[in-house]
C-alpha cells in the first residue's frame, strides 16, 4: 500500500500536466483569434481585371447640312423676261445651260449694224473696181490716139491755109490733156493691181480693228440679255416668271450644286487644336431616322469664332445618303484612337492635386499602389499608358482607406474581374 505522500505527489504532477496542456491550447486559440480579428479589420474592396481593347476619344456635336456651291442669279440689264421655264426643284443639266432671256431688240439691231461695218472695213479693193480702171485706161488711150491723129490733120490744114493757127493750138492742148489723163489712169490701174501701200494697209487695219471692237461691245450688251447656269444644280427658289420685268441687280432665281453638300459644325475651343482634315465621324440625321453613316472631316476653318469660342469644320458622308440643305445633323467626332489599348475602369484611377495618377492592384492578398500614366478615355474606361499590365486585378471600389501594402478582402460581388461594357455611364473619379 502506497503512502499518502506518494499519492499527493502523483496528483500534483497530474494537475500540473493538465494545467500545462490547458495553457498550450489557450495560446493557440489566442493566435487564431488575433488572425481572425486582423482579417475582420481588413477593408473589403471590389476589383476588376485590366484588359485590352480598342479605344477612341469622341466628341458628340450637332451640325447642319449646307451647300458650299450656291448662287443667286441676278440681271445686269432691265427688260421683259422672254424665257424663264423654271420652278423650285427643277434640275439644271449642265454648266452653260440657258436660264433666263431678257428681250432687248435695240441690242440686236446694234449688233447687226456693227457686223455690217466690220464687213465693209474688211472688204478692201474689189475686182470690179480694177475692171473699171482698166476700162478707163482703154478709153483714154483711144481718145489720146484720136487726138494725135487730129493734131496731124489740123497741122496739115493750117500749113495749107485751110484753118487758122488757133485751131492748131487747140488741137495740141487737147492732145496734152488726154495724154495726162491717160497716164493718170494707167498709174491708178497699176496701183490697184499691185495692192495697197503700207500706209493704206495700216489705215485699213485700224478701221477693221475699230469696227471689230464696236461689234464686241454690242455683242457683250446683247449677251447680258441671256443668263447661263454657272454649274449643274437644282433650282431652290424662283423670284420671277416669264413676262415679268427684270431689274438691274434684282434676284431672278437661286440654285445650288447637290455635289457640294456638306455637314457644317463647330468644335469647342478646348478641342480646336486637335481638329484636322481626315478625322473620322459618324453621322445621324433627324430627317433620316434610324440610320447612322460614316464620314470624314474634309475642311477645317483657319480661325476661331471670337464670339462663340468655337472652330468651324465641314464633314462629308463616305456612304451613299440622300441629303438636302438645312437638315439637322448629329455627329460623333473621333478625335483620337488607340487600338489594342490597355484599359481600366475610370473609378480605379486616383488623381492627386499635382496631376499625377495612381491605382491599386491586389497581389498576394495585399493592395499594391502603382503609379500610372493615363491616355484616352471612353465610356467609363481609361487608357493606361504605363504602370499596369493586362490581367492584373485592379481595385475599383473601397479605395478611400487603402494604403500601400495593406491586407485587403476582395468582395465576392466585386471580384468578377470584368470591366464595364462600352456605353455605360461614366462614374465620378475617386480621390486619394
């Protein structure tokens, strides 16, 4: 039988072992409790995946369809309108087509008279005039030969005393006169046959030039009575009808070239420097509901509207569409594009007062701060030029208390890793 002292020692050892065992279990429970407490204090965040996609910076604007090639046809002479077959909507087939004729009979008479004067100045020496000169030379030659024979007869008769001496003097004077006329006629015929002299040619040419100039003046006046189309187009408005009296500078009709239709719009000053010809644009027209057509900017005005602080530009559709002047247009202008860009939700980007940007990514259960450089933005997404890689898990919610290296808890509802689809409403940006 064992002694009481041995029993007491055994009981004490047992109690000590039990106490030591209880102490070990208590320490492990405390550590687990502290871990659970730390996890409970970790902020809950929502995340999305950094992805790649085509991105574009766009600007929504409004504009109007206008014709850049339009004209108001007016008269430069007054008179009754003899030809005017036009109504609104009629097509003028080609440039140079007759639009209006104003009746002015006096201008037609002036043209006829000037043309006749020019023909007379150009006529010069005629062949019948040369024939007449030859006939005169022939007749004067015959008369001279007869006067010479008559002088011989008179000389014989005076020598015989049949005629007085005065008859001989008269016969001699007659012969000399006919010889002079005959020589003059021969010289004139030679001149006609040889043509005019240099001086005569100059005088004749001056007369021709003067008559031609007078004809051009009269034809120009008559030409003002007929108004031709400056280009092929459509009649948009008429102000007169056949039989009306045309007045100087009074409008007769208006027309435009349908090939010159453009969409004219204005861009705010903030984007004015980015604007240039060749930018893409999508167009919608209230007059053509339900259809969107693509187009491009074709002209940018060189100056800024000082009152509206906008810059005017023009765009044309690159697809077939029936337009008309005056219709309202809605435009989405693509200012810049970035195909295959690294993108993140805009709410994941923190911006500081000095313009720097940052974001938090989840790595090994901890929030890691990344300095980023931002590019384009579109529909709730921003282009990340530096600092992030596709596939990283970026924090988009719960950013307010985050610090670099802090343990975080990812919300099950916010950890799907999907970026918002294009076209969603752009939320406000979070601030550090």
